[in-house]
C-alpha cells in the first residue's frame, strides 16, 4: 500500500504525442530505461543502483516442448473464420493497386457473384419465373412451335427495345424467336471465361456485355445498387474485423483457483459448443479429471427496448448444472473472488450474465442475473471488492455499475471519446482500489470516476499523449486492474507498449515497456507473487496467438540494509527478460503425421485466433509451476501450454539459466495426449457437415424434351448406370466414376482391326497413365511422322493377328509396346520388332 | 530481376530478425548471437529507409544479448557500446546514457562518471528536442554522481572532524563537488517531470549549506507547480522538510491536507489522523475523522490494524463524549450502503478472527457502533472473543450494548 519513497526519473510533457513511427520490431530490447539508487543508506561506502528494466527475474522454464491439449476437441464442427484471401482482390490489378497505395483492395465483385450463385432464388426469383420462357437453355437450334403459350409473355421493355423496330408484323413464330435468348451460348461463353480466369488478356465478350447491359436494371429482385451497397458495407466491416477484432477483448477464459491453499482442484470457465455459446464450468485439477456435464437452456423473452440495458429473465437450471446454453456467442468471461465466493460474468454481444460459484467443491454454479443490451456490450468486469457487483460498457458509450441486488446505475453516456476524437465505439471499465470508484476507458485513455457523483468527481488516469510518452497513432487496447498485486495499480496495453499505472500518480506510467508483439494484446492475466517475489503478467494476442510472460516487482526492500527511510517500497521494475510461451499452433509439429489435406485442416484449426487466456499457479513444495491455458476461437481445448516450471527457491540468487535445447521432444505423456486429441478430433469432426437440404436442379430447364427422351430400347449400359445410381442413392454415397466397374481379371485387349479410332487410342493412353503425352503428340506438328508410325503399327498389328492364337497371353505387353512405338514419334523404339523404316 | 532480388532480400532479412526475436524471447542467447552476426552482414547491403534504422536494431539486440549471454563480460560490453556510439550519430547520447546505466547497475560508478563527462562534451550539429532532453539527463546524472562524491567527502570530514582533524584539500574537493552537483541538479528540476532522486539530493545539499529558503522554494515548486505531475512524493518531501525544521503545526497540517486531497490513501494519513486527533481544535478533529474514514475506503487498507485502531479510538472518543455524533453520521451516510458488504461481512469476521485477533477487535468495535449490536461482524467476533475468554472482548460487548442508542441515532 505504501507509495515508493522515490520514483524513477522521467520527463513530463503535455499535449498530443510527439514521437513518430510505427511498430518498432526490437524497441523493447537493450534498454535499462532509468536507474534509481537502490540502497538509501547514506553512510554506505558505495551506492548501488537498480535499473527500471533489465534487473534479475525469476527463471521459468517451459515444462514441455509445446502446448498440450487439456480437453478433447470441441466436437461440434468449427466453421473457419474469414481469412484475408477470402475477401481480398487477387488479380492483375492488385499489384497496381498496391503500388498506388490504395490500401487493401476488397474483391467486391466476387462476393456479389457468390451471392448470386448461392442465393439465386432471392436475387432473381420472381423475374426469373416471369421470364423463364424467354430464356432458352437447350442445346439444339431454337425452334418454336406455334402455340399461344410461347408468345404469351409480352417482352419486357428492354427486351422489346432490343427487338429491331423494323420487324414487320411477322408470324408468331418469328416474334417468339426474337424475344427468346439462347442461354446456352451465354453459358458457354461464361465457362470459357471461367477457364481463362488467370489469363491476363481476357476481354469481355461482347455477348456478355450486351446481356448485362440489357438486364442490369431490371433482372434483380433487390435493386442492384442497394444490394451492392449492403454487400460493400458488410465487406468493409468484415475487413475491419479482420484487421482488428476487439470483441474478444478480455478473453473468454477464466480460472477459479481452489479455495483452500492445499487443494488442487480449481475450476476452468470457458465457452464451448457449436457457436461457442455454452458456458462450461469445469472442475479441473492437476489430474485433469472430468465430470459429467449437462445442458441448461437459457430462455430469454423479448422485452421492449426502452433503454440501453434491461434486466432479463434468469437462466433456469435443469439437469447437471456445469454447462449452460446461452443464446449468443460468448465473447468474454470475467471472474473475481469476493468473500470466498467466485463471481463469473459472461458477456455475449447483447446479453450479459452473472453466475456465482461458491468455493465448496462440488457446489453448483448458480446464475444470478442476466441483462440484455440493445447495443452490443464491449466490456464486463467483476468487482473484486463487493459481491455481485459488475461494470458493463456498451458500444453506445454508456457505462453501468451493475449490482445484482440494487440493479443498474448508469454512470456515463457519451458517444464521444474522452481526450481526442477516435471512431472506435469500444469502451471498457474496471474497478479500482476504491470500491466506489470505477475506471472507464476508450481508445484514447482512462478516467476514474466516482460512482456516487460520476459527473463531478473524476480524474484522468491515463492519456494517449506526451504525458505517458506515447507514440502517434497509439491506442488503448486493454486496461486491467491489478489489485491482486498492488491495490492501486493498473495495467494498460496498447498496440505498441504495456504501461503500469498507479492511481496515486495519475498520467505518469510507473512502468512502460514496448512489448514487440505482432498483434495488439487483447488478453492479460496477472499472477501475483508472494512477498519478495515478482508478479507474473501474461499478455496474449488473438490473431497471432502470441503469449508473453513478463515479471515485475516493486516490493518492500529489505529493511536490514538501508538506514534512512528503511523498509519503504521500491519503485516498479521490470524483472528479467520477457519470455515467449508456446502457443496453440506450436503443438502442430508434435502431432502424429497426417495426410497433407488433413494437415492443412489441422493447421487451420490450430491456427485459429486465440479467444482467451488464464493461468493457475501451483505450488508443490519448493517447486512451483504455472499452468497457462489458452483458448482458441475454434473452441477446442483450452490447450494447456507450458510455462510450467520451477523458479529457483531464492529468486534473487537465481543464476543464469542453462540454454534450453533447440527443439526438445514432448514428454511421453504429452505425446499420448496429442494422439488422443487427434483421435477425438478425427472422430468428431472428420467428415464435413452434411448439408441439410441438398441442392436440386430441375433438369427440365437445362435440357430439351428431345434430349431427355428415353431411347426406345434401353441398352445394358443404361441399365447398369441406373442400377448404380439407385445403389448410390440407397447408400447415400456418391458415384466416383461412371465407367463400368473394372472386371476382376483384366481382359486381354484386342488390338483393333484396321484403323484405330482416336477414342480408343486415347483410352489406351489414359489406361497407361500417359494421356498427357498422348495429347501432346496429337497436337504436335510432325503429322507426317506420326502417320508413318501409325502405318508401321498397322503393319505390325496385321502380323500380330497372324500369331494371335499363340501369343494371346502376351497381348497386353504387345499393346504396351505398340503404345511405346506410337509415343516415340520420331524414331521407332529399338525394341519394336518392325522392319527398318521406309519413307 | 532486381525488384525480385530486393523483395527476396527483404524477406530473408525479416525472417532472420524474427529468428533472432524468437531466440531471445526463449532465452536462447547463444543462438540469438549467431543469428545476429548473419543479420549484421545482411545490413551491409541494406539501403532501405525505415523508421528504425538498422544500427539502432543492432544496438538494442546486441546490448540485450550481451546482458544475458553466459560468456559476456564487461569488457566486451564496453567495446560493443563504443562501436555502437560511433555507428549512429543520432543516438549517440541515448547509447551513452544506457551505457552509463549499465555501468551504474554493475557498481562501476567511476567508469560511469567518466562516460558521462565524455558524452557531456559531445556536440554534433543542431540538437533535436530529444537530444536536448537526453543531454539534460546526462548532466543530471552527472550531478547525481557528484552529489554522491560530495556526500562521501562530507562523511570523511565529519568522521575526521570528530577527531579534531581538518583537511583543507578534502574540504575544497567537497565544495567543488557541491558546486558541480548543484548546477546540474538545479537545471533538471526546473523542467516538469518526476525528479524525486534529484530533488532529494539537491535539497540535501542546500540544507547542508544552510540555504533553507532555497530548499523550501524548490520543494514548494516541485509539489505545487501545476506543470508538474501530481506526484505524492513531492508533498511527502515537503512535509518531511517542514517537520525536520520544526515548522508550526499549522503548516504541517496544511501540507498534509493537500496530500490528503491528492492521495487520500497515502500512508502518511495515519500520522495525519493521529496528529489531528490530538488537536484541541474541533475543526481539526473533524478533519481527522474524515481522513481516517477515507483511508479505510481503500482496498489496500482493508486489513490494516493501525488504521482500524485509529478509527476505533476516535469513534469511541466521540461516542463516550456524546458530542459530535453528527460527524460520524455524516461520514457514515455515504458509506452505509457498501461498507457493511466491504468490511463487515460474516466471511471477513471469520477470517479476521482467525488471522488477526486485534484487527477483529478494532473492527468489531467500529461495526458495533456503526451498525448496532445486531451486526453480523460484531456478533461473530464478540461471540468468539467471549468464548475464548479474552477480557477485552467482554468489555467491548458491554460497551457496544451500553451505547446501542448511538447506533440508532447514526442510522436514523
């Protein structure tokens, strides 16, 4: 609680940040920052100094070679999130656009065309129905029988315009032909375009241009401009969230430590289920035993939106209460322990709920209250001081103090940011050392406000500006109250740095360090250290899954050494070098080898953005281990990575650790866990999800009646095909290839009598896996030579026919030979038994 | 083509950097050092104009590796830093400053002093704002080291002075250190910032030479200039100075009152409360109650026996005298909706009783007066105390029962 007797020197400026530049890749290395006199004793012979950064820290070593999955994979299938390549424009223009610094080029047309293809009924439904007689999809030439039905649809105005006005009062047949478009030709053109997609010299075909020009204004159900606006807007949103998605800020993973110090079973709270909408509260110890889970439905009635936030019905409990089904994706799970009871706050976009979990083992979590917001909530934090008290922020700029007993109190409602203008609607709020004072944050900084008089009593705690030595463009990403280490300290992360702030010394960070992470740290976790020990701060990013372990200290100094103001607290210092921990994706290389496509899928799955971070400190005599849990967006696991390790018992005397070997192998136990996890994954999500309703096509629209006509006498091939179709439909499988099933024994191929038709040679070639060469040959220039070769072959075949009866069993090899001779077009192979070539 | 070559070059350079970064973050310093040699080679062919220049990268990475590498020595570190100084003109001062810090942390004070005096005389073109700041810091640290030398000489003189022995040269040396230190320290503490260390040293110098007015002015400026950050230590130093010089109670109270307004949870508030409780003035005693209530609002003081005993003592006094019960009432009004859950829950009663008996005693007294004898905290603790046959708890129970009407008046 004491304030440090002396702080590290620093300049204090005011105003907007001066320092330019962006993310510096190595900015966190090599600096001591400042130094401070360590021993205050004036009578000591030599003064000693301590650095702000670079002092000795505890030595922690990873316990295993990579992260180890803790739970079986989330069985419900995971839909991969949007990747940049899905929505970015990839074509010839791209490089030009990049060169011109237009930023990212979004592939708008592709998205729109996907929409047209995926939802044709919605886009063209009614007009398609109206006009379908004007579209002809047959292959044969357009013939019109003179029937009133065909001429009935009056040509729509643009079509009518397309009809030459000179058209005389011709027969109905002529008119019908004029107002019907042959779609087959158009389709062919499109297919050809599709095939030449990567061709740099593709031109718009006049026919397509004509058609689109003609139909653009009226063909679409939804006006094209409007639709395009909507798609474009959504695309921009998707892109923005790809660049930086702040909805999982805070992380959807919490560890409730065991109540008794000796007990080993804490609880892990995490989202699961298909849409990450199941709240699982899992008792979990070192032995990682699992208990039964049930489902609880959470019915939420519609309530009128008369204010930003309304109270909602409680989720009722039924069955085993360790799992709750909520009606929204869980974005954040926050937890705090007050008076021996854990309070767990859960935030989804439009709902926030609070559960209480009493410390007794086996006690069931009870839902306490649910609120619904009309604007997505961006923050939910649980008070570490008072039971059942939470802070909620919404994207409309409102901050609420939520007490389970007394209800909601709106502290502030300001859509504007605090210190300068920033577009982000993200808001955050957390508790401070004073239970009645809340911190509230937006991207520009932090303020503390008294809930008893929120308008009058507030002060600035952190400002993106010269006060904290920020860079231009720096923004607050995640504030966190670090009351468990020091009751008045806060952690603030930005995309470039981490800051530790003290409420008693507002605006001036007591610690600042450039974290060098590739993405902004959205998750943070504090593991307080005991007296004389450093506090461990874990930072985690979402998209890149990075995990960083920092240590900092600011404890009471040994009272024996210093005279003067003995025993006062020292200023905050960063201890030891930062340490990177294994991410979820790191276990990929230790998983059993996979087929390439499975490996790809696995890579995608394990590389999914992280969604949360938690840690548990376990003490076992002198050994201490830190279990770090990381949750992925796929909702697998939380895998349990590493960082379990032991600090030396006396951290001050920690000698330099040995260098860890380059790539250690995982322990046998971990390997077993990997194998089990893989097995469960392939069992649970091996097959892609079946579409609920397979897409069907009316064949009548695609073929003419004549084409569909059944032949008078169905051939055996027909019969076979029908049989296979039926069989396939019964089995629910698919037909891999249409040719008849290969016979048990390869029939000796009869060399064709006389001239071989190109089809059979082609088939022969493809049988011999050399189709490509066959094709090349066919298109090659030396036709004459080939003719010669053919002639030769024919001669050979004639001869072969002569001894057919003798060499029946060799025919296959002969065909092979003949094939060879045909392939080597210029010179007949030496093996061929033919006479010397004659020209 | 050359464009492709450049692209590939850039890629491999970035990859090399990320390998270095990974190795460093996994504490594989040897590996990082090997990669760094490759990286330096790649930089020889680099003409890109990025914000972070390659020489800064090498300096930062190299320094960090040398700080942790198991076989690095101070000599190597010094030679590396000297090379780095000559590599980048822009960062010369920064590198010097960091070099000094490293020397200081390793106890090489004389080398650090030499280093500082060398860099102090460095000139190159027009100074940027940052360079100007760095130069001032260099001077300030030099002043600080001068101060330490001064205080060493002073100690020698004082020791010898006791023996009745006087050494003029030592004294002259001491005075010259004083002049050098004072000039530089005075300079830096004019600029807005956190200069706790420098201010303390400067004030010490001034006090030794009897320039109390100057010292007071410096401390006042440091505490009350609005351009400076709201640093609680500034107020603390001023208060300590005033106390050292036996200033009037009035000025002490006013100094601490300002500190109370700035940081209500400061540890000096306990002293302040004790000082105010003793006062004969009603207004000061009233302020004392306010101060101690405010201290106990903060989570950090939740289990502090001293703070609770201060509050208990004052509350008890007021209750016995039955004067100024309205003071308690006023303080309690803004707290009665959350203090019971924050301080006086059954859970904390149990825990306090188990962990700290005297804390539970003080808290039970306050709880019994503020919340009546029916309060959970009081009931639990007094019951346990009587069960354990501790005398003071029995007296406490009697006291609270006797003064129960007070509770009715406060809550009414």
